[in-house]
């Protein structure tokens, strides 16, 4: 079992892949759709630069750890993620944020999202192996209120926590 930065990086990479694959399965990246192209980026965007409309940016925020059992090294780890959507319109912002919320809450059986989890694989191996499964909890959608710039006019943010437990790097 990996630990430290490598584990957290793999969790972020697999989370990004799950969101990307789910949106792709729903057709959001199809160029024939009647809206501007949708872009997914694996990091927060710089608010001081021009942001293309319909950009979706995933950012990992804080990591918290709490002991689960007294006298044990078993700990629960929580990783907070934000998925910011800079939509071209209110309709696209609502639709994208609603789809992402339902992807995370696993209300998308049609695309294989029937469980609120992210399977973390070691993507550096020729045949990726499963390392752990993170539970997705505390999903919420927030509507941005700052309208100082064009890309902020239809800004939606979906928040969630990825939760996993393990005893040590020997698990």
C-alpha cells in the first residue's frame, strides 16, 4: 500500500479520470452538442487570467486525518475536492453541476455509476492494480455569487469529500 504524497496524487488522478470518463459517457465532450466545447482541467484555474467558458476545473483542497480506534494506527483520511464549472449560461451551468452531483452521488446507473466510490488504481503500472476504494461523501452544489468577470457569471461549484481508512503503509 502506498502512503504520503504518492497515494494522494493517485487518488486525485483517479478522481479526475472518473469525472472525465463519466462526463464523456454522458456526451459532454461531443463536438456536435449545441453549446461551446466543454473542457476539464485537473487543477484550479487562475482567476486573474481569461477562463474559457464551459471550463470545469478540479481542485483538491484540504486533507484531514482522524484516529478511528484508540490504541491503533487505524486512521480515516478525508480529501476535500471542488469541481468549479465556469459555464456559458445558466442552463449549461445547472445541467453540468446537476450531472456532476449525480455522478458523485451515483445516480447514473446508465453509465456505470451505481456506487458512491472512486476505485484508486496504480496508473503507473502496465496493468494497473487496485490500491483502495474511496467513499464519496458530503456532496453539495454551490452557486457562485461573484460576478466581477464574464466567466464568473454562471459559476457553479460541486464539493465532495473522498474518504478512506488504512492502518499503515504496510496494509
